[in-house]
């Protein structure tokens, strides 16, 4: 619980309903109707809780409510909240620190580039993994000097400098960088859950009426923004044409500005018309509010996707993922490539065929061997560890026993010759 990673996961909506929320979908690289689920994971990437749909799309606006949920979860313990640039807000940082939270995030916006000679190479082993960064550590101030934080900058091989802002002064600079860059563990969690647990699957077609008092970006204001951008683009084109005409003007033919204007009277009229159009659009936009309550919309009533079943299925998926992670932790000491293909082995074990034998006191499940002998041996060790828990099958008094048949011996051996190296003996 010392470090909690917070990030939003966008679920795109492809239905025909008019939902009230839009978000940028990174996988499609465009903004479209979508709902945002905010996930909170611990330092090992395990999910703790998720909040769906009721918070605003901006991370900086969602964080206060998320932190309230975290405080009810962890009690008075002081935790470090790790998030990306979407939550950047120095005012919010000061509030978080006063409420007993520490901040760890990327710095947003431009800042002064640091001379590369001031960086120092740092090496350490954190969580059993070797870490090597080129870092620079310095204090920084925000809110006109009222908020003092720490900035750790990483220099990449390409020359790129990545600034990390934190309120943790007790950690070494290399651990600050490691904890920040370890945020990609949560992104990997989203990718895995989306591919293996269908995290973005549509659970039902139920809808709920949207809160009529909720404010959303005004569609009319957004339409005016689009028109102003187009009008300014047209104005810029005309100004470039007029400037090019003035630059190429022959002073012997048109020595005065009046002559230049008379020669390009049509272009001048178009330029004045474009300027008037931009001015009128800007004046019109000043009278239109940026945000509007849903009840004041002229469009049909907006709805939102029902969340009850989505919350229930999310809980089931979180529990299933955590159970799979626990099995992986048991398997890791007995399988050399557990970090690379441990979950693949578990998936194969979950789907393997077998027999069920029901006795007076035991329920024995005998599974077929897996695709390779070394995987079979790892599965046998895992089943033995699970047997030691003496689990009773739910709804009965039968003790559950799991057995994996040994891999068959392949090949021919003469009588009295030693068994082949890949064979599984009784000692194994």
C-alpha cells in the first residue's frame, strides 16, 4: 500500500445511443463516445478498486474523489499516489499533501533544459531487478514559491530529458525514477485484462438517465470553436497572399501603398471580409457559455451506460486476476520462466482435460499432462502445494485433490538401461 498507481481506462462506445461523455481513445487516436474507468492498483500491479463513469474525464478533476475512496480503504496510512500528466495541478498537489498523501508524477509543460554534464549515473537493485539510470536531482517551487517539491530528471540515450515531480524527500533519486517508470506495470495490466478477461466487453444494453444537473462542454461553444479555427485558417491564407503581393510589388509601377491596394482590391476585400467574420465569431462565442447543464440541451435527453452489472463483472474479473497472480507466485520458485510464460502455463492448466473421481471423503481431479515435460512437472508441484491447503469442495464435505498425470516416456530403451533424461520417475 506504500505506492498506489491511478490511471484511467477508456471504454469506447459504438452503439446508437447519445451518451453524455466523450474521451480520447489512445488505441484509436481519436475522441469518440466513451466512458472512463479509473483503476487503482498497488505497487505490484494488483487491482484494488475501480470507479466507473461518475467522475469527470480529466484526471485532475477525478483525483479528489478517488483519494477519498483510497482514504477509506487504507485508513490513516500515508501513501504515495502515482499518476501520469493528466493529473497535473500544483494546487491539487498542495491539497493532497495537506491531506496526508504524497505525490509522484511527470512534470507537464516546458521547463529549462539541464546541462548534460550535471547528470550522474545511478545503479541499484530494486525489487530484485537491476536498475540503471542517468539522473539529476533538484528542488523546484510552484504557486509563486509556496509549494516546494522535488524534481528528478532522467537523461535518455537519445538526449530526451524526462522530469519527475514528487513530494518524497526521503527516497533516493533512483528509487523515485524507478517507482515512476514502473507505472507501465498498470498499462500492461490493462492490456492483459483487455485481451484475456475482456475488460472492455459490453456486459448489457441497459441505460440510465443522466443526471440533469451535470455540466458538460457546450456543443454550441464547441461548434463555434471549430468555425473560428476554420475562419482563422482562411484569414491566415489571405494574409500570406497579400503579404507576398506586397513583397513582390514593383515600386516603379506602384510606388505608393494606395496603388498597391488599388491593384489588389479584390484580395483586400476578401481579407477585410475574413477579418470581420473572425471578429463576429469571437463576439458570438463570448456570449455562449463553455459548459452547460444536460437539462438545458436542445438535443434529445442524454443517457449513460448502466453500471451495476459492469461493476459486478469487474469485481469478478479482479478476483480472478488476483487468484491467477497468487498461483503464479506459488509457481515462480519452481518454474524458471515464470515471469515470461507463467500465466500461459496456468491458462494451459485451466483448459486441460482430465477425469473426476468421487470418493467417500475426497474429490480427486486427475488432469492430463501438459504440452511439455517441464511444464507438467511445474504443474505437479503446484497441485501438491494446493493439496496441502486441504480445501473442501464448496457445497460438500469432500476434500479436493488435484493430480497431473506424468508425461509419457517417448522412445525405446533396452532392458536394464537408465531412463531417458526427459522421463518422469517416481522420485520426481
